[in-house]
C-alpha cells in the first residue's frame, strides 16, 4: 500500500525498512525491479479512501501509527513501475461506491496501454464510515446495497471497455487522413438505477480491454458478486476446510452465472519468514514480533471499545456486557471466553494462524506445497513485513527452491497479466458477463439482477 504501515503495524520502524520512502518514486522503481528480477508475477496495491477513526473515537491512533494514513493514490505509481519492468503485473484497488465509472474506465484503459496489458483491478465497495463521510454521506451505504451498485458499475465499465469500440476501429491511415473509423465507435447510452453514461469510451481498445478482475470477499453478497465478475479472489479461512468452503461457494456461484469453476483462481495472504538457517529465521520472527504494534492492530480492526483500557484479568464477559449497555455491538466478542489479556493475545496471535510459515527455504517450500496440494490454493499474496527484505528473502531463498520443484514458472517472455495468470489469451473469456457487449451487442438490454446470497 502507498503508505507507511499497511497490515504489519509497527514494522515500519524496523532497522533498514524503507517504508517511510513511500512518497519517493525511486522507492517504487526499486521495488518493481526487485520483484521482476525475483520471479514475482505481480505486485498488489491496496487502498482505502478514509481514515480508521472508530478505535478510541478518532483518527489519532491511526495517525500516530502511520496506519494507512498518510496514504497516496495507488494508480499513480504504476507507470513508473511499468517503465522499468517487462513482465511484472499490477493489481490496483479502486472502490465502486463513491466515484462515477466513466472517468475510472479511462484511467484503467490508460494504465492497460502504458503497462502493455499488465494491469488488474481489485474491486472493492469501501467499508470505512469516514470514507462515506468524505464523499458527502452521513453513514456507510448498507453492505448488500454497495454490491448492487457495484454490479451496475461493472456493467457500465464493460460497455465502455468491451462494447464502445470495435477491435478494428483504429486505422491510423496516414494517406487517407483517418485515425479512427467513426462507424466502428458507438455511444453506450447506459441508463440505469444508479448511473447514466452516454459514452463513447474515450480510450481506444487496450491490450486486455477489461483489466484482470480481482476481489477480496467471503460474505454471501460478495460471493455472489464474485461468481458473476471476479477472475482472481483473495480469500482465506481459519482452516483448510474454511478456505475450501469459501472457494467452492465461489466456484458454484461462477457456474450459476454460466462460467466454469476454474474461471476463478484463489489467492491467500501468506506470512513467510525465511532464513538460511532456522536460527536466522527465528531471529527475524523475533524482531518482527518485538516491533509489532498492538494499538495499530486494534485501530485497523476498527475496535469500538479499547480493550487496552481494561486490566488484563478483566473477564471478556464484563466488557461485552458494558458495551451492550452502552449500545455498542461487539459481535466478534459475543462468544469469547476468558480474560481481556487472553483476548488480546489471541488477536495478535491470529495474525500467525493459517497460511503462515517461518523457517529455512525447504521448510517454507514444503509448507507452500501443502497449501497448493492440500488446500487447493492457486497462489499467495506475500505479506510484507520489511521493505525490501521480505521480497528479497523470498526471491533469493524460496523462489529457487520452488522452481526446482516445478512449482513456479521460469520464463522470461512478456505477456499480458491475464495471459500470465490463465494462459488463455489477453481478453475476458467468452463466457464472462462482460464479453456479452463485444461488437456493441446487448448494450441496451437489461441484465438480470444479481441475487446477493
């Protein structure tokens, strides 16, 4: 994330960490070169459009911790990273809830052109109350309503990306003086419940047209939405069974939308701490734990009560009862047992739960193979503890071991991101809902409402 502290709170203080350089374009250039040389398929850039200001009743903790504030736009660093790489893909986060689709469609087409087809979009609907307030609302749009808006948003984008221009619209005919054949570009004339967009799209067809579509979800509404739209899903679970249930639910949702189950790939966030010896890995893990910030973790979770204000021996039941009397919902603690101190320990320890490994390259590779073979994971999104040591350690120590085992590609050929991930071409597959608009087809036909779980 384009910020000092994304999800490893407090670790920006680690010796040699570069996170405070996030405003410096050279930081992003160095990161891109390291990832490309290290065999990574892509870099994922998260984002939020509000401050975490629920914990302790304001943004002070987040500000003090550098916890996703200050932060910058993730889309704007991509061209610099693309200019120094040939294969690295880019997944960028953007919300469908607050900004209209027409301008976003052009920004993504521009990035698809500039990256030569290496761009993906992480579709989010935004969940922070402060985000809603930043865009003129008093409170968040209700959860399922956000997905209804997002569904129409995506159809507007597909009409612009896939349906507004024919593949052969651009002639670049110097002798005839014609750059674009006007007969092969059309208005989309979208009129829906949430959006009115005339078109035409302002960008000519880009290599992928529609960027690779990412999503992170686990809710019933999110699963239904992923079944219709997503190509790569970030999901997880406390156990293999949890992950497999989530993944199967999304495969079933995709099949219900006329797609194939394997049209959706699944990526988990993975914590990997690797050393040349067990002692070296243990030393790194101890340093990460020592610098970890409990306040940052609690602020990120938007905890509506401050557990640190209670003596550690206080029963959790007491905290829940007091919150209920004050009208503060604590659903995540409703069934918790034990003391406040034990609850805080669980909150911190949960970050080293499923999909976490620390050890030598062999130990790490063995565990990743279990994730691939036992859980059925398609890929991992590497949690960044240290910039740039996390990526460098993985590239130098784990990548060669995975390649020896045939688990990681070892080719140098530049491709689009979609081709790299799926091996089925640059464009959306024909059974994806976005493909229905190609050639200007179905632009004015209503789409069945998405049934949100």
